[in-house]
């Protein structure tokens, strides 16, 4: 946060990269406080892993808070132009003002922020059409701020992912662990997996049943045991290897193999 504050005066706009699977909990409200009046653009990333219907609902909802664009950075280069357009829309007044006095508004300097693993560096690589930034499917890949010149019109500044100092409630921490934005050694893996099962029972019961060939959905412990059995996670004596089961379940959930899912609902607190 300190590093971001130091660079704030040098940029024209801040892009906050959100994870579409947790649209509300991936907003870091202390960023808004930090940047004050600096223009802010929300980008709903990883939309290809989120529930398509919920994507549209959340896009409308987030637009009530702040200008928001929905993109799918992995598939399709069409997103690049929608990003560029969104940046120009948010900076419309500034660009017009500069043009009026015959000054170039370019290059637009953009600071890219967001929770760990939301896809900031990937988005930057896509915008630059080359793999300039290191990316990886775990939180904490980017460790330092780094500039990337996309073109004569656009310069981006990557930042390490940050979480806010205090969660609104305990479930928020579990939710961010569930999607892989918090390192697995922070919240115990059984707690994350059990929370995941509970959420799926409520929001996506059919997908859960289908993926693991479950006949019915009983209590959470039974479901995890059943998944372990179905996947052959056994230790000597025929007991279920629960650690292995948690790992399989979380891996499949995080990679959207169970289905495209959004874990938060508009107007429904965690
Ligand atoms: N399916 C899908 N995967 C994505 C998308 N964007 C990024 N990813 C993947 O998500 C993982 C994290 O991407 P990064 O770009 O490293 O994320 P980051 O926000 O820079 O992460 P930190 O630097 O650790 O904070 C990588 O495995 C990417 O391939 C997306 O839109 N869809
Ligand atoms: Mg990164």
C-alpha cells in the first residue's frame, strides 16, 4: 500500500482487477481511500471461470459503485480494445481538456492493482501482446512494482497483489482462500474445503453432485468422505485420506472443473 501511495502522483488512472467469482470480496475498499479522487476503473477478470448469468448481474451492480468493464483476458483478444476503450471513457474529461489546449494526453499512465492472483500481470501481458510479466497460478507471484510500456499511448505499472488489513468477517478470508488468493498455509485446508462444500451445496448443488457422482448431498463431512472414496483417496485400512481429498476438491474448484461458479450474490451478505 505504501509503494502504491508513492507512485500515485505519477499515474493518470488506477485499474483494480477483480476476480469475477468473488466480485464483492475482491474489491479492496482501502484502495479507494488511498487513491482519493484519482480515476478508478474496475475490471472483472476471470469471467470465463465465473457463472455467466452472475457476470451480467454483477456487472450492473458494480457499475453502481464505480465504472466497471467485464473482460475475459484468457480467451479472445477482443478484450484489449474493450479495455483501451474503458480507460479512455474513464479519462474522457482529462483527454478532452488536453486536446483543447493542444497538449497530448498520451501516454496514459495506469497503475494496476488488485488482490493476489486476480490476473493483473496476465492482463498486462495481454494488453502488451507479449509475455513481459511473470504470471503464475498462485498468490504472490509479483513481488515488486514494475513498469510495462504497451505503446506510445499506454504505460502500465504492475503491483504485487494486496489484501486489506482487516476482513469484514471471517467468511471473507475463507472465500479468498477458496479461490486461491490467500496462500494455503494461512487458513487450514480442511476449513477452506468444508466452506467450499457448504457454498456449493447452497449455490451449485447439481454441479457438485455431477462432478463427483454423488447420489445425494448430506452433511459436509459425509460429502467429503464420499468424494475421497470416489476418487480413490484411501490410506491403509480403507480409511479416507482427507488431506488428499481436500486437495483434489480445491484444485478442481479453483480451475472451474466443477463448473463456472460465482460465490457471492448481490444483496446477500456472506
Ligand atoms: N481462466 C482464467 N485464468 C486467468 C485469467 N487471468 C489470469 N488467469 C490465470 O490466473 C493466474 C494468476 O495470474 P497472474 O496474472 O499471475 O495474477 P496476478 O494478479 O498478477 O497475481 P500476483 O502477482 O500473485 O498478485 C495465472 O495462472 C493466469 O494464467 C482469466 O481471465 N481467466
Ligand atoms: Mg502479478
